[in-house]
C-alpha cells in the first residue's frame, strides 16, 4: 500500500510540473564564450623575437559605460573583449598595441578601446 502511495504521489507531482518551464543560461555556447579569453595568451612586444608565430589579424576590444548609473569603462574588460575576438579568429596569442580612453560622447559616458594583433604561436613541445 505504501509503495502504491509513493508511485501515485510521484506521478501526480510529475504531471503537475509538466507546464512548468525551466530556463537557464547553462548551455554549450555560454561555456564556449566564457572560456574563449583563456585560450589566448597575452604576449609583450619584447617576447615576439623569441617566438615562432604568424600574424592573423588586427583585433580590438571595447568597454563602454552607456549611462551614468552603469559601472565605468574598464581596461580589463576591453582587453578581455579583444582576446575574445582573437579567439574567434583562431588565434592563441595577442600582443596589445595600445588602449585609448575616449571622452564622453552620445554613445558612451566613458569608453576604452584596446587595439592588438592576433597571432598564432607555434607551441613546440619542450623536452
């Protein structure tokens, strides 16, 4: 009898929840986007002489404070966005050229844009 009650209760519970929609941001694309910056190593210009690399293309990343109540533009966010763009170009390295801070305009209260070069570094196995 107790087994019947448990099965009946479970069936009723499951059918009661059948109209409930569950939404989450946990999907494959979010994980891929979240980890993209970690796939791109930041190199200094001085390190290029010691690297075997190919130039892939120019990249930029920006951080814009759209309204006064938003958090200010951040150089870390701008550099991270540039690394994401480099990863989308299949680069595994980036060399930043410069980051510029722009004055308030119609689009942004504060704005920082970082420019860099996406590179593909040949990573030889070290023994």
